[in-house]
């Protein structure tokens, strides 16, 4: 089973890990969180991340970071270099829940699942019921299909 390591600005990583424990009350193991503190040198954060990755005990790991180009992501890039792991930035809760649900799949399949979870979890929610909303012109066809 794949391990999952969340590396994000404090306290986001721990908060996401707590959400996993809330939803998956029976099995939050295999998911670790590293909160990157503002005054901690990146080298120290990388050393902590390596220890946590090893403690996961998984052959493969998916590393999730919050913002591309920020310290957590930069540390994560160095962490996955040369080990059998994948890195995705832009972590959100739908992505994380999807990865926990499918962490038994191959690492490449897990990456695909994570990306789908992340994008499908972001949507504008209508205030009124869908049947009361105006339809866009390209939605109107002769068959009047609903999604």
C-alpha cells in the first residue's frame, strides 16, 4: 500500500491529516503530515521529511504539497528525487480523501486519482435548485438530457 506524506505550511498539513482521521476513523495510518514552520531552515525540514517518509514504511509514496514554488514544495521536490515517489502540489481535501481511498493502487494510478479528486472537488455551487436555474444555450438540445 502506498504511503501518503503531506508537506504544507503550518498548520495545514496537520489539519488535513486530522480530516483524514475524521473521515477514515478505522484506518488513518499510512498518512503522515509535516507542517513547515516559518523559521525552520529548509535543510531541517527536508531531514524531518526523510525520516517521516521512512517511517511510513511504504515501498512507494505520494507526497502532497500545498503551493508550487513555496518552501514545502521545494523541500518535497528534493525529497522525491531519486526515490520511488511522486509529488503533486495544490493539495486539497477532496484530493487527499481520494488518495486515501485508492492508496492500494499503483503509484501512477494513485496520481491520476488524486488529480481527478482535486479537480472534481472544485466547483461553483448554485444557490437555487438546479431545476430552477436558467440553462445555458449550449445545454439546450432536442433531447433535453440532464447530467
